[in-house]
């Protein structure tokens, strides 16, 4: 969180000004830097509140109960094997449904036909759970047969895990499915097997940035996008048409500075034509768990509020004019309640981080609940850069399998 925060709150705003890189397709303010500065003051206030809440909550002792969740390892491994088989069968079914792997990729990365995957959320939740189940089974088995792993061995394990993430969901252009899945796997190894070295972490972060840059082409243009990576001329043309650049990876994927500054600019205009959502984006995010055929006309997510704040109240037209921006913790809070409430959002984030820290120190390593902690650590990490709909999807997708296996 510290490394992410240093980039997110400090480096990213400076790089926006240095590279003169700003969000496109909006009527920009006269000087972006003014609103970056005001947004930075809001973030400073939020960070101070966040640090205060984290320190207060993490210091509270969590009673160490004499009872804990006992993991029946043999039963767990049998159930994990059954779950992997079911997940693999369902993923094969998904591939066949879309005409094989190539058809699956084409459908997922073609903007004109991507809606054909609508309504598949719960199917993907189960079919794409294979890598996580495999990692759970591996760490449990490794704890039964302890040994020392070299950095090379851990790197190869994570590489194999990443290949599984690509095969089970990554090929449909979901970078978050791959990146956060890989992050969770790293935390599992760090907590359950042996600590990850700083050298391996540095290599992993560099690889992560390169992967996000390359995978951006795949997300935008499918297999043709990957071919353009090796062709400088084609890469330049694709970068111009899709906006996928190194700046996009560092500032668009790992930062929200310009988006949040623009939202603040729009909200502070004297002739503001935007009505606050007052929590509707959060309600819409939770109702994503209900299929639309079961709950037709369910509340909209941040898409409606975001479109209206970017282009004016009433600009949102379902299926025709929809802004697919990600606003982050502060940005979505402003969409709902305005800038003053950002500090409250940071306080909630601090409460979550402080609680996870308490669990890390209080739960015994042989407590089965320790298998849930990597998901909570990952959740705490992505809160400042994600929106509520992203968080709901992440929490359900990453927690439903480990929690289900532990309860059963």
C-alpha cells in the first residue's frame, strides 16, 4: 500500500504535468494543474485521517481465542480436487460456447460483440476459479511437506500460476482478473510457504508494468494487438488509435489523478450541471450480484453518474452514451456526496486496513481462516484505485471459493 500510495498520490500527479498527459474526450479546464493541486490537498487530508484510523485500530489487541478453525487437510485437498475438475469442465464449456479459444478471444476483445458475454458473471466466477483453487491446494500441501524454495523455484511457480490465470479468464481481456489474481497468489506464498524476497518483488513489479502495457494492446485489439507489440510501426499506429502507451499504463491503469481532478473541476464550477448520486453507485454495485433477468431495471452503477459528471446532467443514455472510466475511492465518493466526504471514505479504508493488520497478528498460522487473509490483503490494496463495482466483483470472485471450501 505504501509503494502504491507513493506512486498514486505523489508521482502520478507530477508525471501528468511533466508529460502533459490528460484524459481525452472531455472539455478540459484551462489549467489542469490547478485542479491537480486542489485534489492533492483533499488527498492529504484523507491520508492523514487514514493514517490515524489505521494506527488506532491496528493497536487494539484482538483477543487470542483458545479455539480456532481447524483445517482438515486431507478432506480439503479432496474437495479442492473435485472443485478444480468442475471448474475446468465449466471453462471448457465456456470455450465451446464461443467457438473455441479463438472465438472466445474475438468475442471478448471485439467492442461490437462484447455484450454477448453479458449475464455470464456467475458462470465466470466458478469457471475461472481453477487457478485460485490450485494455489490453495498447493500451499496446503506444501505446509504438510515443508521445504525451502529458491527464488527461481518461486518464480516458476508464479509463472505457472499466471499461465493458469490467463487460460481461466485472462484471455477475455480482463487485466484485473490476471493481475490481482497473481497478487493474491504472491500473498499466499508469502504467508503460507516462505517470505518473498525484495529482489523478487522488484522484478515482479517491473514485470507487472510491462505486462499491463502489452496486455493493453490485447485488450484493445485481441491477437492483432499482440502482433503489433513486435512491429514498431504497427505499435505506433495502434497506440494512436487506442491510446495505449506507457503513460496509459502508469497513469491510467495505476493512477486516477487526471480523472479525479476533472471530476473536482466539474463539481466546483459555478454553473455545475450535475446532481449528486447520494449512494446510488454503491447500491448499483451490490445489485450486480443479481442477474438482470431476475431483477430487471436494477440500479445503475457509477456509469450513469460518471457519464453525467463528465458531460453534463442527462448525458447518460443506456447503450449509446456511457463513460467507462474508473474513478477510484476519492472519485466515486465525490460522484455521490461531493469533495468534503472524501475524508470519510479514507477513514473507512483505514478501518479496513487496520482490521486486516489485526487479523494478521492475531490469527494463528495453523488457523484455517489464514487462507482467507490473502484475499483481504488484496482487497485493502486495491480500494484506493478501484470503484465499488470492481470491489464487489473482486470480493465475490476471490472469496466465494476459499470460504466455500473452508466451510464445507
